[in-house]
C-alpha cells in the first residue's frame, strides 16, 4: 500500500485539487493515496485547451462528497467537450 509521501508532487497536487478541501488531514491524504493506488483516479491534460482534467471513481463516495470532478468527455474538459458536442450536432444537421 502506497503512502501519501510516496506519491510524486504532481499526483499529490492533482489529488488534493480534486478533493477540494483546504486542509486535508492524514486520514484524507491516505484515502487519496489509496484511491490512486487502486486505479480509481486519473488526471490528464485536456486534448483541446490543455487544462488539467481530474477524475475519481471511488467504490465508496462517503469521504469524497465535495470533490471537484471535471465533467467532460474522455480526454476533454467540460468546456471543450461542450464545444465538441455543438460541432458534432452541427455536422449531423448538415
């Protein structure tokens, strides 16, 4: 089991941004490390604008109620995904 300290700084930043609380305690940090280790969290750069996309899918959401989960499609943030959907709808109408 990985500890919080074993995660690289980018992963730690992604996890804490996603959790969306100011001062996570030791228990919160370990839950985040466990979530990452279980493969239930990922972060990538948006393929459209380059903004960071952070998504988590824990089995149990009890400790993750206030997360800032980016809604979008695949490797696109919500803004770029919305633009993509508009263009797709336009092409379908033509």
